[in-house]
C-alpha cells in the first residue's frame, strides 16, 4: 500500500499576508481558497511537489500557534539558484551551508512572516529525476484548467 504525504497544515496569523508570501514571494501555486461560514483556507503547492500546504482557519490550525511549525523541508536541484530567487523576491534567506559534500548535504533556510521555518536542501539528482515527472505535471495542469 502506498502512503503519500499530500498536505501539511501551516499555522499563520494573517491569511491574506501568508498567501501573498507563499504565492508571490516563494513561488508556490495557489490551488484554491475556500471560504465558508466555518472556515477560510487556502491550499498552495510548491512547483514540482506532490505535497501542498494549507493555511487558514481550520480547527487543527487554531490548535497551533502561528509560527510554531519549524523545519519544514523543501528540496531543489540548485540551492544557489533557489536562494538567489528568494532573495530577489525580498525573502531573508540564510547563507548556504554545506554540511556534507555529498549530494543532499547542502542547505539554506528562511522563515515566513509568522516565523514558521523552512529548510531548503539541494539534491542535484532532482534536476534529472524529479519526483513528479514534467509530463505528469503538465497533464495535471491541463486537467485543472479544463
């Protein structure tokens, strides 16, 4: 049986500010924003990822203090290019650290406006072997537009 991690709840204080941060500055895709009498939530997905974040006012989010989630991890094929992209968009990213010279040992980090922290790990093999092949991402995007 496959078990896939598809959503991580991220506790934030201001939904609009967080959507702007994750969509416009980090570059996640806004999948949807759902507003009902019981909730106001948004789901955003990093490009190339099978896992999304959900921010807003779900009951489980109210149980966590904004900024209390630490060490979420993203993976990129090129840490220098990824860090430069974030810095260009006004995000305060830490310097790149090589913890281990082997692939997977290079990291940098950043925090969202509430203080939730992210580690960004470089795995150069992702450039040639993404977890979700480009063709599948293109098919999914076409299905979403239909």
